[in-house]
C-alpha cells in the first residue's frame, strides 16, 4: 500500500492547482463525455444548467442535477441538461423552467436569465453549499492555502451575483435556506436524495467478514480537514484502547501528524468514482461524520449518513446542521456534541455488534422510505409547479399577417403582459421568434414528435390547426379560437369546406372561444358548441385621429384579398372605376391578393408591415368595404379610429359595431349607383361627415385592447 503522504498528495494536487470550479481540461472532458445530455431541440419541461464539473466535483452534480432529473422523470416531468458555458439564448424558447445549479455569473448567462424572466419562465438557482459569498468561504481555513484563491473568490462572488438574479432558490438544508433568503425572495429546501443507481449499487454490495473493527471516514472534499481534526484526540485514545481498531480514509484529506504512530492500521484510498464507493463503505463497521460547529458546516447536507445507511453501516455524526435534523439519536445513528460524546458513542459501537446492526437497519429502512428518488421527487415537482407561471401556446399554420393573426397576437401579448408564459406553435414557420409591436414571442414547431413538454393550454386558431393539436401529447386543455365561419371561404364540393366544418366537431374535448357574437350564435345553433366571447379591440395609440382636408382630391381606400370571393373586392372597384380620376384617388391595400388588370389603382400597398397600416388609413378620407363574409371586420373600426369615414356593405361581422347613418353609411349588395351616391353625399355634406366621424371615434374608443385584459384572461383560464 502506498504511503499516506503519497496518496493524499495525489488526491489533492488537482484542487490545489485549479480550485473548486471546473477549469479547462475538466470542462472539456465533461463536454466530450456528456454530449448525450445536450439538448437535441425537443421541447421539455425543465432545463438544468449545470455549473459544476462532474470531473472535479462529482458529488454535487450527481445529487443536484442527475438525481433531480431522475426524480422529475419519475413523476412525469421531462428535462434536459447543459453545461453552463454551452448555453445559448435561443434555448430559452424550449422550456418552461430553468434550474441553474451552482453556476457563476457570465454575460451570456445573465442575458439568458433576463430573457427568461421577461418571458415569464421560472428560473431557480440550486446550490448545495455556502459558495455564494466570500464572507462564508473565507471561514474555511483551507481556502486561504489555495494557490488560485483570487480566481476561486471571483467564482464564489459570481455565484452570488447569478443567484440574486433568479426568481427562487432550491437548496439542501434549512441553515443554507436561511442564508439564501438574503439573496432571493423565495427559498425551498429539497434535500439530497439517493438515485436509483446508488440504491442498486448499495444493495448489490456484500459485506465482508473480518476480525477487526473498521472505522471509516469518507471525506468528499479537502475542505473537511478541520472537521476530521476535531476528533483526532478521540481516535488516538481508541487506537490505544482497541488494538483491533482500523481507520479507513477515502477521499481528499490531510491526515494529522498525531496519527503517524498508527500508520499500519490506517488504510488510505484516493478519491474514487461513486460507483466504487458503496463497496468501500460496506467494508467498515462504523461511519464517521464529524463537523465543526460553523455556519458553513450547518449548511452542509446529510449525504454521508445516507450513503452509509444504504449499505447498512451505522453513522456517528456531530449534533449539528443537517445531521441534527435527519438523524434520530439512538435509532438511526448517534449524535455527538463533545469529545466525551464521541468517545462514548464510538466505544458503544466498537463493543456492541448488536447496537451497530440496530442503528444500521433502522437507518436503512428510513432512507429507503424518505431519502431516495422515488420518495423525494414529488416534493421537487410540487416546488416547480407552485412557482411556474401559467403557460399557453397558440397554434398557427403560418404567421402571415391577417386580421385573425393580429387578434391572436393581441391576445398573446396581453397574456404575456399579465405574467403568462406564452408561445406560438407554427407548422410552417422556421423562424424562432415572432415580433409584434414591442413583444417577442417564442415560435416552436407544431410537431408532436418534438413536444415532450407539458402545456397547460394550447389554442387552435384556424381550422387546419384543430386536427394538428389533436396529435399533441401532454396538453391539459385544448381550445379553439374561432374568428370566422371558415367553411364559407370555399365553394360547395371543395374538400377544405368539409374539413373546416369538421373542425367545429372535433373528436376530442375542446373549449371554444370566439371574437364575434355572430360566431357565438352559429356555433351554438349549428354545432351545439358554447363559446366564450372576447370582444375584439384596437390599439388606439397606433390608430390616432387625423383631421382631413375635404377641399381637394378625395382619397378612397379599398382593403381585402382580390382573390378571396367572400371579400368581394371586385365590387369595390366596380364602384370606384366609375369615379372621376381628377376628383378621386384610389388606394388599395392587400396582404395576399394583387390588383386585377381592370382595377383602376393609383397606389397599391402589398404585404405592408402592421406598424405602417395606421398611416395608410390616416392618409385616406373614405374606406369602401364590400366584404360579404366577416366574423369581425377590422378595417372599418381602424378607419373610424383615425377619424376617417366608412361606406360598407352590411354583414354579420361589421353589424356588431357599425350602425347606418350613425357611425357609417351602408349600401346594398350590388347597388353600384347607391354606393356612388353615398360617396358624393359625404363629399358635399360637412355636417354628416362631422357626425359620422365623431360617432365613429367614440365607437373605436369603446374597443380599447387595454380595457379587455380581464376578459381575455378569464376566457383562457
């Protein structure tokens, strides 16, 4: 067996050179050996952002990332893991919750946390030690001997900086929770628990028979030197009293000079892979867990006791911190405050195999019932669910700008402003972000194969998306935002017409929402579907009133898709083609359709950005709108908000707010002469113009999106 000095030196060299954090070669090795843990683009519930290299500090990563992911999986919550230096801002789209484990602040991580919080995704900081301020770490004597203390201190400070940016903290002990409460508003204690693999490894171990009495100390990290020294005097006494006594030391530890005389009875093993640890712990008869009564130690967890209990080895521990909380003295272990307590406890166990077995068996039973993944996971799931914002996703085929898409955007942005985690699921769009006004909304693929995430609500927005959301797994509530009678978009015999009808009679449970009282009526009458009603609103800050000059050339605006028969755009141009080009200027705006050869158009606006639409309305005197079918007709409302006037063909979608001779003028379908007469009347009757303009403006004011916030939230709840 190697000398104590050589073995301890070998196990400590790395830390003395590189400190606690995972530096260059350890990080690179981690990245290469754990690529299977990197996110693959699938949407999941939780992303763990790991700041602790498994190569250098394997215990923290294993308990706080690997085993917590295992716990979530047992209770139906999916997760991914990524090393903190590999984080990209785009990953924020794919998860509801982020758990940052012991990572230091970096510019990229800081931006990531800020973006996640703006999107109302929950960000936890998980830490299992008081490595959040040098005020704590400076209390450890070993830290002052580190060659790179300055770098270590900066990492510790950066841990605290990132912690302070997060919404909540998760930690291992009550003492640690108390200190973290000075950094974040909310702290949850979720204790360390043994994973499936550790339980299996432990249960597979066969204890050896030996004539000696073996006391084991499994140090973990080099920072426990002072803890071990606190019982050296007791150990010397016991070595002198019991010649059959042996001390087994595993891990990073500088053995005190006082033990040199007992070298032949001390077995030293360097830090080892955790898969080997249960077999070594099982070879000892008594597990030692001394702690000096410091704040730093009060925050440490009870891992040493758990790992020994799983191989039925009794633990003698300091009556301090987590040991005091978790060990039932005399039943699942022995607790000590003074040297006399330590000597008494160890003597009793050395001399009584029966007592050793009693404590070991009780601890084993307790740990299996309370301290393994399958018994701890529910607490973690509850913690995440408790703090998670309500989430919702709007499903679209493609984000082409239209009235219906704008309404969806408004609902999404209002919910986001109210603290909801909002996403868009798109079948065709490949972009990752949707921008609407001053909002950013994540775009995710509308693909069941990539949806390994639980969504509380998913909303179909047009008939093709209804069948698509049917295939999505893990959706608590499916909804359908109906904005028009879509079968009317297609002629009889077109298969799309039948599919649109079928969307109102889905084979799965759907909650209907609509933006039109007309739609609300036919959904109930034709299909027996009760729909919640959300009135459509308007952004009054964009569509502001402008005074028109009626003394010169009159500008008439036509809006709509020239190739959509229900928009009836041809009829608008049959009217305006009859007007004198010297007196009237015709503007045409359409997102999809283009002017037909026979249209007389002075200026055409195609696929105009939404923010540019108000200026078009403000530049025109009259909106001529001849649509046959509208669930809710936006252009008249937008025109009235700018102070302009409206001549329209009445339909179910505009009669909800348009009143003939009050805030608009109606003409009969196909009656070109009547429409021309109404245009002429507006041009020559200033009192009528003033009346229609004022009433139209008041109508628009009653449709302010900001006043609809409570209604929208209630409908989607």
